[in-house]
């Protein structure tokens, strides 16, 4: 980002160190894009003229040649509007957040599954306290069937079904919390708009 002269209001030219930081930032973004699969790339708002350069970079494995191609890709990316690059970064961040949430959910599901199998009704009672809409009888049946599978060394069908049941339960609860947060935020915005329409500033006393 360029600064502005406080007296004239004119934009100042970026310093050499700032240009270097920006160039390194674009190079880092280029490396990330070159490491993605075509499916992952297709989900990002990448300008079409960059796609051939990214694909070419993905194909090169020799160290020196790849380093040179990455530098070329970054050079092409620097020709794009900053807004386009920011949109790509934002999309990558969203994917990263989603992936971390998914991993966290998997850990929670696995943790509850093991607790149900080891602690039985004590763990089930705590789970139902947190999620009162859960199907107690189905969970209890799946736990019993899983323990029976283990005892008889049978294929882990109930074990996997228990995982799916818990994932649906815990994942649905997480989605509900997110939806509630979004609704609260939307309501807050609506309140502010109503204040504006009535001629008040948000936070102004009557």
C-alpha cells in the first residue's frame, strides 16, 4: 500500500523495502497456488490468464527450473489488480478455516465415540445434556453393537455408523451455532439501518 503526502494529498511512491515485501508476498501466494490440485484451483477466483502459468509451474519438478518458473508466475501475478490477488488470498483463508473446522470436528467425534464405548451410559448422559435432541436409543444401540463387533472380531459396521451418527449430531450443532451468530449479526445491522432511517446515528441517545 502507498502512503499519502499529508500536505499535498498525493500518493507517495512505495519504498524499496515495501516493494520487496509485496513481491515476496506475491511469490508466497504463487507457491501456494502451484501446490494446489486442479480441483482446488477451480474453486478459487483466479484470473483466466494466470491459469496456464500456474499449470506450467505445477508440472515442473526440477528445483532450479521450478524456482525460475515460480519467479515468472509471481511476475505475471504482480501485473494483476491487487483486488484480484486479495480475493484469492481471502478464498484460500476461507478454505483453510473450513479445513481446520473439519479436523476439529473429526477429533470431537472420535473423542465422543471412544468415551461412549469406554464409559457407557455415563458418557451418553453427558452427551445428551449437551445435545438433548439426540436419539438416545439409537446411540445406545450403536454402542452396544460396536462392542459386540469388537468382541466377535466382526467388520466394524456399527463402529463406523456410530461415527456417522455422532458427526451428524455434532456437525449439526456447530452449524446451528454459526447460523445463530449470523442471525444476530444481521439483526444488529438491521437495527443500525433503522436508526439511520429514523435520522439517528447508531449509539446516539434519544
